[in-house]
C-alpha cells in the first residue's frame, strides 16, 4: 500500500524543529541511501521534509527516529490528497484501503493528526473522531488505548499526507506529542517534568530498577517530582526552593531540606507558606547528627559545588544522576564528572545540553568529549519538550578507580 516511486524508491514525510532542520537533513543524508529532498515546508517553528530514498528492509522510520538526534518524526507515505480530493469520504475510503491492505480485519486502529496549516478549520480531535466513527461504520475497530495500527494524517496547505505504522513499534514516537498534554499538566510541577518523562521513555530507562537518584539543578522540582512519584528516593541540589506542596502530596516519606545555618529561618518561613511544615524537616549543613536514610526526598539548598558539606559521605550511592542546571555544556558535564564517584557502575545519566549559541553540534561534541572518560553508551536526542537544548543519555562506566571528592 505504501507509495513507491517509478524507480522502486519509497516516499517519506519527516518532521523536525525548524531551528534544527539543517542537522536533521544531515542526519537523514547519513542514514538513508540515495536520499533526495523533494520539498521542505516550514511552519510555526516546525519543518516538514518530503523525501524519497532507496527501498530498504525493515522499519526504516523507527530506526531513523531512534538513532538520530534531530528527527522528531518520520513516516512512509501511503497516499496524498489535494484540494477537492480532501473530502471525508475520500479520506475514509483511502484509509479503509490501507487498513484492509494490512489483511487483518480484526486489527484495531487509531488516527493521529497534525495540522500545520489552519486551512482546515476543524480541530485535530474532531477530525479524528469523525474519521474513526466513519471507519467503524465500515467494520473497522477503533481502539485508542490498544491499537494495532496507527494511521497518521498530516494536514498541510490544501493537502493531506497519510501514512501508517504498526503501533507496537511506535510507542515512543507520536506525530504530535503535545496533543493531550494540557490535561495531564495539572498534577505536574512544571512542563520541565515532561522532559524527563520523555527521556525515560525514549532511552528505555526502567525506573523500577532505580532506587536512588541525584537531581542537580532541581528547582522548582519538576524532575524531582517525576522521580519521587515513580518511587525513587531523590537527593535534589539547587539553591532555589522546590515546590514542596506538590512534592509532599500523597507521600508517606518525609522530606528534609538541608541549608546554610544563616538560611534556616528563611527556609522555615517558605515551608510554612507551602503549608507542609509537618512533612518537611530542616537541618543545617553543619548538623553532623542528621540521619538521612529515613527521607524520601532530601533537598540540599545550595548551588553546586556545595561548601562545607560534611554530609556528602552519608548520602550513599546512586543509580541515576540527572542534571538540568542552566549551565553551559562543559560546566554541566564537569558536574556530572564530579559526581561520578557517587554513582554505581551502570548508573544512568540524563543531562540537558543547553544550546547557548546556534552551533549546536559544538555544544554536543563538548559534552561528549568531557564525559567520555567516566561515561559510555552516550546518546543524544532533542525531545519534544526540549526547546533550545537537547537531552544526553549515558551510562556510568565501571572499573575506574574513582574516589568521592570530599
Ligand atoms: C531549568 S531549571 C531546572 C528545572 C528542573 N529540572 C525542574 O524540573 O523543575 C535550572 C536550575 O538550575 C539551577 N542551577 C544553575 N546552576 C546550578 C549549580 N551550579 N548547582 C545547582 N543548581 C544550579 C538553577 O537554580 C535553576 O533552578
């Protein structure tokens, strides 16, 4: 059913962020044989490429999305409708052909749409519902939660470009990741929380295996919240306050804030304001008697490096290190290296590479170079909620004789 060109080549639609389009183009060129760029359309910060490439075995789209840093989405094109041809009737018939072509009458489907242009006035949800209902009338079974096949529709100018994929191969890649986000935002500390959620999903991190994590540059606490909600014990470092109210909600374990002796009164007031004084204890850095193991969350209220921090030895070791500090790539990497001694071998690192300038590749190379001594399996992805930044994943190498810096 997929659209094949005269020379047996395949047609694809690829989406990337507009500011990263050149890099996405470069990555596609490196991964696809005989690639030809037919069209590039830019709208509202997003780039859509229409390309052809030599036919390959397997799900090349999944491979490209997994292995590249800057390709957000890629699909093989089944058909394109234009102008008057874009009627619901036509669209339904064409999708029915795609689904029937899968030869699985019992297969369930869902439709995902992305509108690049407001030419079609209906919103994406209503288009999906109308088409889904129509297709159900034809005997196909829609199932949003457990679909076997995802049909993708890209609305651009007066055209609709359609593709599909086997859902089990695509769980990590939605055509429009931002759809439905607003409704799930209420319980989050902030939108940054989605960044870590996306990283965990994309890099395949099993949080059930993460007992303790160190979160640096943690305020106001989105990443910390996501981790503690996933049952992970967290030590968070940031000189700013966290959203203790959200962090303490529905938690059995208590929270501890460790701060400079001069700041304990200010901290006490802030915690009272959050209305959680019974759930949060405060200690100062020089309190040598502090017992740390009983707390689900410890907030070290300081910038890194933490001065006069005698308790460092008491923190134990960690299975995960997350760094979202708004520092340059080299500085964030140095922080990761400084804390490597507290990580178990095989521990996971998630680090945001902030793009201070448009020389994105240089920032990435700087981080990779700085980290390669202590970390391996380094991968980079610009995730949907990354704006002027990308996310780095790495694994703490074992075997080097690191000692914890005192
Ligand atoms: C983008 S925010 C982090 C957002 C956070 N990940 C969340 O989910 O809410 C960056 C934070 O890095 C912190 N920061 C910057 N430099 C730091 C340093 N050297 N040590 C610790 N925190 C730092 C800032 O105080 C700021 O709160």
